[in-house]
C-alpha cells in the first residue's frame, strides 16, 4: 500500500454507521472522507462528532471518496451500493448483503462490471476465536450454535434470521464448504411483527448436522458455537473471543487444547482487511458471492418459517374457536 491514505466515506449515520465512522477515524491507513444520510440532521450530528464532512447527496459523497461503507437499512443496500460501485468506489456493505437474493446478484454484477471490491460485513469472520477454530476444521459432523440477544428496537426491518442468524449461516457455510441438502425451520414473532426467535436444523451431505437457535427476545446475551468432528470437540465463545478444543490421542487420552488468541475488535480487523483488498485487489474474506450464498440459505430458512407460521396460525385460530 502506498503512503497515501485511502479516502473512505460512510453512507448511513445510524448505530452501525457511527461505529464505522469511529473505526475509520482511528485507522492509520485511511482518511475519513465524510458521511451521508437521508436524515440530514443525523448526518450533520455524526459529522460534528467525528470531525468530518456531511454530504447532502450520495453523488456528492461518491465524488469525494475512493471507497465507502454502506450502513443504510437493508432495503436500500442494493440501490446505494450499486450507485457507489458504478461511480468507481470500492464498497463494504453491512450484512445481510441485500434484501433479496436477486438484489445480491445485481450488486455482484455491478462490482464485476466496474472492477470494484465488494465486501460484506459478516463481522464474525474476523473474530479471532472464529479464525482460530477455522484452522482446526477437518471433518465437522455436528454443530450446535446459539445467538441470543436482549430485545432492542433496532433492525426491526428484518427478522431474526437476517438480523442475527445470518452471521452463523455465513460461518457454517465457510466451515462446511457447501450448502445443506435439507432445511427444517421454525420461527415466531414475539415483540415485533417479524420472527424474533427461530430454530433451524440443517443436514449436509456426508452426515453433517447443524442446529441453530437465534433469538432477539432473550434475557441474556449468548454468542456460542460448538462443533464436533472425529476425535475433537471445539467450542467458540464469540463474545469472549475464546476457543477451546478437546480431543483424544491414539491411546484415547483426553487432551485439552486451549488456543492462544490475540483479542482485537472484529470491526477493526474487518476494516483493515477491506483496506488490504483495496490495495492488493484480492478478493475479500467475505466477498459478495459468499454473502449471497448466506442470504440464499437465509431465504430458504425464511420460507420454511412461513410454512411453520401457517401451522401456528391455524392452531391459534382453532384454540380461539374452542374458547
């Protein structure tokens, strides 16, 4: 990378956008070019806090930056990202990559046609504990994954699968290297109009099974992944950035293999990787194609949840009649 700092702007001045503004400002390899938001007051407040310029339009932002982070609502990811890619900017877009698989395809096409980097913010891929576990993957046969959060009013434009579980779907596809052959899913709305809690069972070729639970109506915050493979059990705590492996040797002696992990904020690691891709033109760790696959799997799960929802609605209606 040359000595010149990459000028990076942020589209979206909400909670996620402000986190990106902080990370860009703190980076020694980037220059914070500014921020844009449809809510001009919000953009101006963020610009004042982070010492940068507030742009009045996306076109104005594109004219003053080399790269951009897209942290607008999911429904606008495609239109905003494509406009920036077409303007010649490299783009890091928050997860999920888009609202639909078709939109994700359009974004990948735009990136390819204009020779731009398109990276998706599947943050957990840059969690040091996840990266340590990924190095130990041999033949995973069973996954148990829990991602529970306390309810907040943010991200209610999407359900819990797109909001939370999408992280684990991306990691699961990276660990297994393939899409599942069978999907069974259930989910219900609790405190919002969309599914707030979901449970999914995925079956892969070769006998690998994955059970995932995601909830945004929990009383505690849990971020854990466990998987089992021949002679090994690996446990990952995303929040604590801890990874522990338990295995047996040829004589069936139990071995505890705690991993030495250099803890670091995943968002900073993600942004550093994005800058490296801008400099080298290498594919991102989570490029648009990988993100589209995670979204495709999420869409299949959501279809399964709709079928389950019809069963629940019928049961509730029947119970109401009996009352």
